[in-house]
C-alpha cells in the first residue's frame, strides 16, 4: 500500500477503528449479522487496544457468541482472532 493510500485510510479512521477504537467493528457487526448463515462464521481481528465492552454488549444483543481462536502478543498490544457465530439457544 502506498503511503498516500495509508494516509487516506488513516484519515477515515479505518486503521484505528474510529475515534473510540470500536466504531468500525460495531458498524460491521450490526450489518453483517443480517447476512450470516445459520452455520456461518465471522472471523474478527481485535487488538487489546480496542474497547471491548460495547462489542460484547452488541454481540449479546444480536444473539451472537464469540470465541478467541488465536492470539499473538506484540510489544505494545495483543492481537486476537475472534470466531463469531449465531447463538443457537
């Protein structure tokens, strides 16, 4: 990716998740759950710097479950891959 393109996406807040750090995730989950098949899966990459409270609340509201399936520690953050599915209960 060129430096110009990276700057453009940063201005949009895409690489940071938004001003609070969770806006893009919340917007994505709000829209994506409508299209998720019964056995479908969403894989979501989250940083330890991302606020989790609203993400977890939204998952509960949308009747979705999450499971951390992978993680990697870096020097300034931890990255996690969440597997998100419809709650069958």
